C-alpha cells in the first residue's frame, strides 16, 4: 500500500462530505486499506426499520442483504441489536457481538447463511440524538486477518469523523421519512412482535424464551439473562414446541417470520 495514495483518498473523502459521492469515496478509501467484497451502510434508530444509506451489492445479492433483511430478519441481527443497545463506537467483528449460539441458531442457518459471507465486520458510529451508523465491510472468501483489522482500526478516527459530519441529520431522516409516515402500523407491529408472538398460546415467560432463543442464545445464556436454570429453559422450550405444534427451531423461526408478514 502506498501511503501517498491513501492520503490522497483521505483528502478526497473529506472533499466529498455532503455530496452523493461521499459513500462510494469512503468505500474506495477502505478498499485501499484492505480489499473486501461488499460495502453496506445502515442507519439505525431505536426500533425503526434500518435505513439503507448506501450499498454496492449487485441486484441478485441486494434482495438478501437489504430487501429481505429490512422485512424482519434484522430483528435478530447482532449488528442491529448492538446498534440499538447501543454498544460503544468502534470497529467490531460479527463474532464479537453475536450471542454464544449465534452460528448454530436458526437466524444464521435460515437467513444469514444465504449471504455466503466468510466474515462481516462493522464500524459503529454514534450520531447525536440517538442514531447510529453501521458501516459493514463484507468478505466472501476469507476472514479479515489481525493485521488487516489493525490497519482498519488506524482509519477509524477518519471514518468516524467523516460519517458524523456527512450523516449529521440522520435522526431527522428517521423522523420525517416517507417510510415512517406511510407505514406506522408496520413499524409498531415489528416493535411488538416479540412481545405478542404466540399471543393466547404462549405465556409471557415463554415468549421471552422464544426471543432469546431466536437471537442465538444457548439455554445456559438464556438462563443467565432471565435468572432461571438452563434446565428450566429447556422445559420451557419443550412446552413452546408442544403448544405451537412444531418440532424444531427451524419451524419456530419460520413461524416468527410468518407472524411478521401477517402483521
């Protein structure tokens, strides 16, 4: 990597703040630090549907990464959950934020595996008034090495400063977007979906078990979160399956997504 070339790209990034060319320029800068496959930038604020600020997916990939994602699976995404918690600003690997059984969970097996990614990492950038921008770098051949992560970490002050300036008005975009005006019922339904899933069939505690299970937590982790024993969690899971007349976590995931569609 030639340092003058990197400085030139950094200067270009600063010059493009506030312009439509900002996001592609930012992607080009990071590609100069280390190559990767796709860039996607989502804006998050509370329980609102994620806002696609930029992506460079081909059309056949965009359906999975953006369109399908925004229709409900984002509720189980470790990046979404971290952004709305929120975590401290920084650069994170997906595995740093994922629950302990995420890669064995149904969200990963039924949805995330469709992306074909070897690894996804993200810059989490705080925007005033409760919003967060997550800049994801995706690679479909091999994970990012420690050396590559260090090189990207060195760019974090530039990335964060530029994103904060360019998307300073992101909270107002959430407040006044056509999406929020036209589909408030959908937003409300998504926000309540975990709390109403299996209403009339499952107890409130069983719905909590469903939520944490679908997010990728093991029985031990769910037990710690809810203050009950892992054995009690497993009993609840068996009762949930019996009440819903299902026999696998895959069916549970499908039933949850179906509930979102109906909402």
